[in-house]
C-alpha cells in the first residue's frame, strides 16, 4: 500500500462545475497536508496546505482534512480550463519529509 | 525574490557515467529536499539536507548522494547511472521542516542512454 493514495482519475468536469479530488494516507505521523498543482512539463506549485481537522478555504479552493479517517480532499469551485493540471496530494511528518501521491489529472472542458 | 534555481535543465548521460545536479534554494529557506519524478508518477523522496547534513533519506541506493553548502545550496550526485535513472529531478526548498510546504525548482530532466 502506498503511503499516500489518490483517486486515479483522470477526472473531467465542465467549466463552472465543482471538481472534487480525494486523497488518503496511511502514516498517522503525518501532521500537515498539501495540495500541489503540476501543469504538464512543469514543476509542482503549492496551492493549499492544511494541518487542522476541518475545512480551509482560499478563493475557489477548499481543502478538507479528517485525521480520524486519514482523508484529505480538495474542492475546486467554478472550475476553469486553466485549472486543467495534475493535482498532487502530499503529507508531511514532523521530521519534515513530504510523501506524495501519484496525482489526479483534472481536465476542465469549456 | 529569487525562487528555487536548478541547473542544468536538461542532461543526457551514458550508462555507467556520473552526474551532478545543482540547486539554489529560495531566499530565506534553509532546507533542501530532492525528489525523483518518473513520467506519470508522483515525486519520490530521495533525501533532505539541513544544516549541511543529510537529515532524512528515502529508499534510494547509495549511488545517490548529496551535499549542502554553507549558503544552503545543494548538489545531488548519481554514480554508475542506469537507464532507470532517467527522470525529472526536482529540488524543493523550505524553511525548517517545511510545515508550510515546499517551493520547487523547475527541475532537471535527466536522460540516460
């Protein structure tokens, strides 16, 4: 079992819809969680981080964390074609190591 | 404010050769982590450097080694290259243990032939 698992995708949504990306993790030592966006041929870019149970909102993005269920999600509201990318979920232990999932590729169709 | 700088951007090497990749962290960051990303996969952790020492290491053979300099810049060395070492090598910098996430460089695309 991988330490960080993401729904395999690919995920396709129409423009303006809500995109929902999910991630589970196995290491209960993970304290903080991150969502990175990676455009094709580019490096990952941090878009959200969360370390408390509950929701965290930043513009059109909402990250959700449930430590009891070892579950992290990212909601993208009013999806735009420019949101089309691979989204990587990562968990960080207190030691500072980030473990990444394999990503979910999102396509937003105009 | 300069971000993370990696060099070179692309590299082609022959099996058995050695390679050195370089990284300058974002201003204000003191920790450098190296990742290997194969096509279609997430970044795999190689190792992390802090205060010029290897703080953590992933499941990579000893052929992979690194160094951090007093100015926080870092090098990744790979000896005895294998075809399977072909990948995108990403450097990520952070402050301390990266509680607020990493900043990635644009990567070095290594091709081993």
